[in-house]
C-alpha cells in the first residue's frame, strides 16, 4: 500500500473555513388592485340623421315648396287616376310618399306632407276631398 501524502503546512498562516451561502432570487412582488367598474364604450350608429329636427323656418319653407309642387302637379297632370276615398290630393300624397320612400327623393317628403295637409283640410272643411268620386267605375 502506498503511503498517503500529508498536507503541507506553511509557517504561521492559518486557513479559515468559509462557507458560501447561496443568494436567493428576490421574491416576486404581487400587486393587488381594487376592482374597477366596467368601461362602456360609445356606440356609433350610422344612418340616424332625421330631417324633421331642424328649425321651424326650414320646415315652413319646405312645406311651402311642397305645396307649390303639389299645385303644379294638380294643374298640369290631368290624367292622374285618383284613389276613390282619397281624391286627387290624397292620391298625390300617397304617390309622393312611396316615391320618397323607395327612391330616396328629398323633395317627395315635402310634397307628401303638403298634399296630406291639403287633403285633410278639404275633408274637414267640405266633408269630401276635391276630385273624390263615388266609385271606381266613375274614373274611366
């Protein structure tokens, strides 16, 4: 068997035992917040613009122009068949309403309102609407 080697000893110096302590990673910071209210976002809606919310001057001018167009149609269009209960003004009101709704003609709404107003006035004052006939056969 071989002889074990011994430690060398230097003169007068002593060695100290140093134990290394492992450095721990810092603990994570947990941030707790109070609950918040749910945020509500604005909803933008398209196509919600209405013509009727304007000033009364614009509305009166639109009705006057619609009444002028109604008078022009009443005077120059002589071959317009009338709906029996509505008469000529009521028929023009229905046609203008349908044209304005289907084809998006801006002045048709004004004409429809003016014609409906005239038809209502004629019915209330005279008890019948001008151009009203008592039957469908009387039109032809």
